[in-house]
């Protein structure tokens, strides 16, 4: 039996970028990963201030969820940069997209999960 069709990582990231831009925010693809099935990290900001890092992960229902990952924003930019560098070394297929818009996490959940 064939697997259920699913959107590629590139399609999901592209849709998220377009949706945030259309709502007046900024979305930047920081790292392009594997076009088909790369893991997606979403770095969220509001008015340039770091608000979190989230990863799209499979859930028990067969769908996806957005889970907070990495250091807390209060730990500083250096801690975030080190975490991202470690993740990129261990997973070269990783996507990283930065969103600067109010309620960035909501945009990500509604679009890629």
C-alpha cells in the first residue's frame, strides 16, 4: 500500500515564508535543508527580539507538532548560535527559518503542523 502523500519540507517552509510576509512580517530562510524531508527549526522574534526556537516533530497521532527546543531566549544570542551550530553539524539536512512577526509560533503551527 503506498504511503500517504505529504508536503515536502521545502513546500512547507515556502508556504510559511509567504504567509508571514503577506501578514506584514519578515521571514528569512537562514539555512536550506533537504528539499524533501529535512527537519524544520523555526526561530521566532518579535520586533527583532528573540522569543524562541521551535522544532517541527512528529506526534503520536501521525501528524506534527511544534516543540520548543534549544536554550531559552534569556540565555543570550551566543547560546542560541552554539546550539544551532551543534544541530547543523549533527544534521546537515536541517532547515532554519526565522520569523519576525507577532504570534510567530501561531503562524508556524497553523502552516507547518
